[in-house]
């Protein structure tokens, strides 16, 4: 039966924060009667736990990473990645042509070379942005040469955006990158965008209204977020155990059982996402801050980060806290026990918290997280940004203060109200007739009539 449905290919960048929104978008498309194949690249599929009962198909192409030799620099990584993906994507599309030809490629906006491949192979191309519109606007200005990197001004006034200080701008100092490869890569999302047949972004109209309007006056961006709450039949019955592509081993039962035994609104959920490497000293401050807050906490520490935890921390904190390597975050955020989310402010985490009505404590580490943290505190007004000292560390006292303010203080009440408001607006966007749901429906109806 799938052979009669229009076939859509979806190519996410091989990182958890890119795969998750692409997968949710794919499931939504599949529920509207399309055949959807997610193409993972080998770097992701070697650790991916792929759901067996999914409505979408998952295939792998090589991105060159299995050749054994790790690229020497980030620049080499992207050269190898782009060359291998372009070649193998073309081959994949040609192979599919024999059995179930694809009509459209939805590709991660940070792989713009995929659009060229799609067009060469006779497919339409839809760029899929996984960052906030405000962050995209900054990258657009960098692309146009209107913002120089390294940043030159101490304060920036961009159209339709709150003033930004350097500390609020995407930060790239985390990695040795003398040629600014990552900055160029992010700016290059705009390099061939005028040729894209559709442009989608994981946000929603009311969240970033002004800056979205400004972006839309230049590019036909269509909002489809929060993809995490996109509604499709059967979604409510799915647990993360069997509907996500996790690149890390999931501690499902441990996390959920522990939360089930906690009182409503009593737990601080702590996670820094899938990429950030938190400094050892920062881990120590965080550990001590969590203990002295005297609150219950569920802390995700990826196994590669575990060695940075203070000695004996896990047993020392066992009365109050649980440390896991990876949890079902979207289920955790909607659990009645969770009172607030101490986060690195990745865009998915931010949207997932907003959609769940959970206030945030932002501790940004790198790239767009700095800008998201600014929005969280000053624009969405749904959280606090923890203050750093002169060495860039958030000290234990600050962590304790932030937790107490959010969970117990007057400020906390206001943040909860605001979180509740965003939860409603996020739901409205994805409900029938809402802005994101309508954008998906228009896309689907075009595809069904191609
Ligand atoms: N996530 C998860 N379990 C965890 C931590 C994170 O499933 O224990 C998911 C989270 O729900 C989000 C993604 O991983 O969808 C992280 O994306 P985000 O943009 O927040 O941060 P990144 O990992 O890209 O820095």
C-alpha cells in the first residue's frame, strides 16, 4: 500500500537535537498519508536505537565516518561529511527510483548541499531549520556580512529583536576552529536557500512573532513547531521507549519509576543535552548547588561525562537525587513531579519545556544556547538565566538561589503563569486550525496533488 503513497525522504543532521524534530515532523507527515523514509547517516546509525514499530521507514547512507580515521579538524569533518553525503544521497535516490520513487527531500538546513542533490535527481527540496527564528536571523546577518565574526560590537540592534549583548550571541569558542568552520556552516544555511521549494522551521508563530515576520519578509519560512507536540493519531499512546530514535542508551524505567514516587511539583530536572561538555569544575558546582538546594533532582549525565561527577556523588546524593545517562525527556517534562528544568537551553529542550508548561533555569554552554537563554529570560519570560562569575562558572550559591526562586519564590509564581500561557499557545499552534498544523496540512495537500 505504501507504494501508492507519495514518498518523502527526510535527511536530518546526525545529532540528537536534529534527529528528534525531523522524526516528529516525519511521523506527522506519515499520519497524513505519506510514505516517509528517514535517512540516517552512518555516524548516527551506529549508536541509534531505532523503534521497530514505527510508521516511518529508516535507512542509512554512509557519511564517510566508518572509514576508520577520525577527521583531524572540524573543517575536515564537514568536508568529508558533505562529500560522502552528496554522493551517497544521490545513489540512494537513484536506487529508490526503481521501487518507490521519492518526490521530495526534506533536508536539515545545515546540509544545504542536499538541496543541490535533490534538484539534480529531479526531486523537490524542503529546507528544515531546527533553530529558533531569532537565531536564524543572526546567522542570516552573518551570512550577509552585516555581523562580523569574531563579534566586533558590544551590543547589537537587529530588526524586530530585543537588543543583544555579546554574551547573548551564538558562542563558538568551545572548539578549536581557527577557520571559523562552524560559523560559516551555520551562515551557509542561507547559501542556496532561494532555490528551496519550501522552508520549514521548528518554532511557532506566536512565540517569535516579530522576528518571524521579519524573516518571512525575506524568505517564505513556514512554522511547523513545536514538532514535539505535533498531533497525530496514536501519539498519546506512544512512550519514548518505542517511538524515538535515541543515540544514547535510554534509562526509561529507572527515570520514570523514580519520578512516580515523588510528590507533585517537587523535582528539578537537570540536563545539558546531547553535545555540551560541561567543565569538571562546573559539574562540581552544580552537584553542590543541587544538594544544598535540598530539592529532589533528576540529573542526566551522559556516560562520557560521568567521570566529571564529584567522587561518591551518586551515593552521597541518593536520598535526594537520581543520576541517569539518558532519560525520556519529553515524558519527564510532562510528569506531574517536575517543577522546573535546569537546562543548557538547546532549542528542542526549550520548546519541549514551553510545550509542557515547565519553567526553566538556563545555563547555556555553546552556540545558539546563549541566545535561547536570553529569549527564555527576557522575551518569553519563562525562566531565569543563571549568572556566571568572572571565570564563566555558575557557582553553587547561584544554582541554589535560582532553584529556590523558581520553585518557591514570588518570581516562581510569575514564571509558572507564563509557562502555563506558553503551553496553551504551543497547543493552539499544533491543534487543528492552528498555525503550524495548517502549514503542515498545506504542505501535505500539495504533495498529495503533485
Ligand atoms: N533528550 C532526551 N533525553 C535526555 C536528554 C535530552 O531525550 O536525557 C532529548 C531532548 O528531549 C531533546 C534533545 O535530546 O529533544 C536535545 O536537543 P536540544 O536541542 O535541547 O540540545 P542538543 O542536544 O542539540 O544540545
